[in-house]
């Protein structure tokens, strides 16, 4: 199984790199020491780290990320008391007033901070403040990328030592006669004091050379990363590119979803149209029958209304005909409102007049003209027969 992590610890002109051929735990790390030109790295010459980083890349064949722990003189962390503020505000204060808080001289000062003991009710808070040189950080990143590492994370070595301490008080870590006395809880730094190694020899057992420990525990360091301006700019540009790509992908996905929806809708419409076309031959006769039935129904309704509104002339004519004597007959008739004007011939027109007056539903009978002279087919008569209003024959 090949290595999954790679780490590097840098001191004054010497360093240690670590890799994990098997389990990625600090105790399983393999370490190797090397030396480099201190002054060349301080001026930004990345060539001085090229050989050890290529060796580390070969040892950690599949590792793409490099964790770098910076000891003195590359990073000089210390406790600072600042007014209550957020982490990004603390970084801004340290970047602005770095010369006052850090005695070291930096070409391009970079600062990082993490709150150790936040202040309450307006009281000052205690911070672990770390500084670094942007020129050195850029040189380390350039050498790492040239060796094949795609991501580089630079942190102060005290964070790696805090992880090594676990939970402890007054734990001393010595590198090149400089000691870091720290308290840690669950691998996280809670207190920090830097001094000469001789000054803290009687306080506790010190680690003779803490640089290998820094390399072994660098991947688990909880302190804030030291980031140069160039790296910040590059990461911002990368984040912007990624954001634009995500927006473009979102727009394309939305367009694809809309196109799929439109295609699905048109496909459903086409399927419905095909089903309607298949049903049309069977439905057409039914529709024609429905229209014919509607026309017949309308005609019957009209006939019923006409029959209800018109007088019952046929029944009235039959009533009058049944009341005539046998020798009488009608030659013409016409209806006018509730009256009927009839003309005819009879042997005895007076008998016709008398019979009609006694007919059912007849209210009156009067002659329109004098009775004509009798002939071979009888005498002519013209009568107005008025029916009772509202009577049903």
C-alpha cells in the first residue's frame, strides 16, 4: 500500500520530511532529515528545496497534498491580547500592526490567528498569533509544485506539537536551542510561551529535537494556515472560476430541464392527437346521431309549443259538423279568434241555426247574410259561430 500523506518540517537550515507507506497515523510515519540553504530560502530561492521535495514525492507516490510545519525562524507564534473581535478582523490587525506584535523582520509579512480564550462582556481575548514571510511561503509552494504536489498547506509548528502533546500542561518542544512551552487539550493549543531551551530545562522533560515530531503531526495541525497574498489571489481566482463554471453548469442544466419538459409536453400532445385521430372514425357517426337527435328534439319542442298556442280548429270543425242536420253541409269556413265563419247549404237553414246554438261549447250563433233562396241543393247560409272562451272542444 502506497503513502497517502506527505509532510515537511522546516527549521533553521535543516528540515525533516515524513511520509506514510502504510497506516496514516503519526506513529507510523517514516522520516528523513535534510539540509538546505537558509539564506537562499529567505530570499525566495525555491531551488534549495527542490532535491528533498523530489525525494519526498518519490517516497509518497500517490500523495498530492503536502503539509508544511514552520518552526523558528520561519514562523514565530506567540500569545497576544486583543480587544474582542472576529478572526478575520484579528488577521487584519496583525497584518497592519505586524511590526509591533512580531519582532522578526519579514519581507512580505503574513499573519494568522486563532482565539485561545475569547473575551467575555467586552474583556480582551487571547489569541495564538503566527507570522510568516510571504516570499518564503511562495518559494515553498513553487518547489512543492515543481516536485509534483498540487496542494500545499503551511502551518506553524506549534500546532503540530500540540497534536503530539494531546492533553498536557507545560510540555516543552525544543528546536535549535529555542523552546516552545505549551498547554494542549485534545490536541489543540490552549497556552503558549516561547523561550530559550536553557530557561525551561528544570520545568519539565523537554523533547530534544522536536522537528521530526512537527513533520509527523503536521497533517493534523489545528492552527490556522499561513497564506501569502499571491496564494490568496490564486485561490480567489480559482474560486471565481469554479463559481462561474458552476453557474454555467446550472444554467445549462436548467436549459436542459426546460428543453426536456418542452419535449415531454410536445410528445404528450402528439400522443393525445394520435389517440384522437384513431377514435375519430368511431366517434363521427355518434356525433352525427347526436346532432340528428338534437334536431328532432328541437322540432318536437317547437311542434308542442305551436300545438299548445294554436286553437283546436279541427276539433271545432268536427263539433260543428256533427251538429248539422243530415240535409246540411258546409261549403267553406275560416277561423277568427274564438269564432268560426261557416258557409253552407241546407234544405232548412233555420234548423241549422237552431242546432248549432245548442251545440256544446257554442256561446252564440248569428247570421252574416239573409238566407238565400232554396234551390235543388237547398238554400245557402252564412253564420258566425262563437265558442265559449277557454273551452276545450
